[in-house]
């Protein structure tokens, strides 16, 4: 049986080929140049299969109104505060045990006193929650006073209000997790306040407690809401929020007035 001829290998795409040396570099390349070329090649290889560069350019490169100042960074600061909570929360979840019979308190004490950098990470998570709540209120206040909630950004304002509520829920549910005396009685007060709401108040209190009083079921329920439900909702709404910001743009400060083109003024006259 005759052997089939060996076919040549298909040519590499242009994005995967090593670029030629720049003028003046000669034929030799330094290891640093080779590493840079390798990084560019990998990025081109990924982009050729995903086309992410177009989405990145659409998200990052957009017009910024005149007069933009530091007030406009409150939204980004809030997002980074959420990322800090997510990263430190994953670390704390590696050691935390939602056990109402003493395991929850002992696991928190173990993280604080014995785990390497445990007290530092727990402090970042504890104070980061306060910082995130403050930043959310400041960001909402800036949006309101700058009139950024008006047409066509009403939906983004509604998403921001929901994110504010979810932030408060995440802070409330996380307060019980150490399950010490302060956390127990503070949660008791908060659940009782929710019970005074019209119509749904009593049902909401029963749902949060998981029974007639705060106990093991309450702790497990708060832990699930704090670790799984609320962060997932916040991440999804943050994605929608950022998409609308990139699509609709940002508003100029209220003290900035639109400049009229002199040529248009002459044509009107």
C-alpha cells in the first residue's frame, strides 16, 4: 500500500508570529524583550479567540464631561470596598464555623488570636463593611445632588437604590456571625424592628429567625444570606450598573454650563 505524502503544517496566524526586530536592535534580543513579546503573543492569542479587546475599549475609552472631579470616584471606591469584603470574606470563611453552641465564637477567636495575619484580615473585613456603607451613602448623595438620576439614567438610579439596600442587608446579617452577646442582642433588636413593618413585617421576622427565637437556625440562615445570596446579587447588579454607566456616560457637574459654538450662534442670528 503506497504511503500518503506528508502534508505541510498550516501557517501560523500573523498574531502568533514573533514580530521582527525593531530597527537598531539587530538580530539578538534580550530576555526582557523576549518576555515582552511572549506576553503580547499570549494576549493576541486570547483576543483572537474571544474578541475581548473591543469590549474593553468600549468600556474604558469613553468621553468624560468637563468638570469631572474627585466626587466621581465614589462609585469606584465603593466597588473596591466590595471587592475587599469579598476577598477578606473568603479568607475568614476558611476558618469560620456557623455553630451556635460555641463553635462560631471560638472560630472567630481562633482567627483573631492564632491565625497568621488573622486579626489584620478580620479588621479589614470589619472596618471595610463600615467604609462600604459610608461610601454607598456618599455615592448616592453625589448622584442625587448632581442630578445624575434624571433621564435617561432612571434605571441606573433604581439599581443603585437596590444596591444600597443589599449593602445594609449584608452588614446586618454579618453582625450576628461572631455570635457573642453584643451580636445576639443587636440582632434581636434589628429583627424586632423588622417585625413592626406593615403586612410583611411579622413574616420577615419569622423568616430571619427561622423560628420563635434566635438560635442555630438563625445563625445558619444569616450565614447563607451573608455569604451566598447577597454577594451574588450585588455582583450581578454591579455588572448591570457598570454597563449602564459605560453606555449612558456620566453627567457634568450642575455648575458647568454648556458652551455654544460661535458658528452656531452666528447662524441663529
